[in-house]
């Protein structure tokens, strides 16, 4: 799916649009650009992109409002570009449905890795099976069974639900609020300590070295992501 995938770059800075277009086209992607929300919505309507790369800080309708607007009618993967220190806006965009983020300044290779990740996740979602496996870890969703190197791993119901949700959204940044709401319910959306405890328990049971996790990675100040790129030749970002 990567080769020829359609990428829409939305940024009000001409030099960034041009740079991303040249670099992404050089990797085989078909790239369209937009300078503002109006152009972006028109581009989405004319030729549905496979991935959107969206700057959060734009005049007029900003990236937050545009993410909300896109999510009213589309599930297209959105990777937001944010400046250092924009954690609040970054989290807000993710909770509105953005799939990932890259912090400015960023390298082209970092953005390419994010694009490949969301494209793989979309492809995986389209071919989901009752048994999920990656490397040494496998999960049978029908039986609620988890195995590591072939050995059964005993998880509590809540640990399993948390792991299942993370796997279902593998590669996507999941904020603390998103995870708490999905697993514990809306009443627990501010109880971050629950999450820290259960993530710690999962790491002890699934990771060879819980202090240097390969599967459940922390995005500081934002949340967690379940990484399925470690054994794929890519380093976790």
C-alpha cells in the first residue's frame, strides 16, 4: 500500500509544503498540498488521501478544528505536526482522532517512519484475524489467551482488556484519557495512576526488560503506543 499512496500535506508555510512534497514524492508517494483548511477540505473531497500530514498551528481554522471537521466524515489517518511545547494541543488532536504526531523540527526519515506505520496499521485493520501474533507475542482474541514464546501468560481481565485495546490500535499514540476511558470508563478519565500501575504490570509480564520495553512504549507527556516495528528493522520512535 505504501508505494503510490496519496499523501495530503497541510501547512501554511510554503517552504515546508515544498520540502515535504519533494521528499515524499522521491519515496514514491503521490503528494498534494494545501495552505489552509479551505484548500485542504477541497483536496479531500476531490481525491481522498490515504494519509494526511497536518500542521496544528495555522491561521484561520487551525489544525485542531480541522481534525474535528475531518473526523465528522472520514477515518483517514492523520499525522499532526506540532512545535515543541505544544503538548496540550498535541493531546487534544490525538483525542479528536489524529493517529500520530511529529514534533518540529523533525527529520524526513522520522516522518516517513510515521507514514509507513499508519499505512501498515490501516492494512492490518482491514485483514484482522482472531489470532494476532508478532514476534514472540501472540493473542487469541476468541479465547482471550496470551502467549509469549509459546508459554501462556496469565493476565487479569483488566490487563487483558488494556493489552487488547493497545493491540487493536497498534502503532497509534493513545493518550492517557483515551486508554482510561476505553478500559475503565469515562468516570476514570483523570485517574492516570491506574494506567501507570497496569502498564507497569503488563511490561513485567510481557517484556524481557521492563525498564527497556519493546512493545509498550511511552510517549512522554502524552500517553503510550503499542509498537510493532521493533523487529521489523525499524527503531521505536
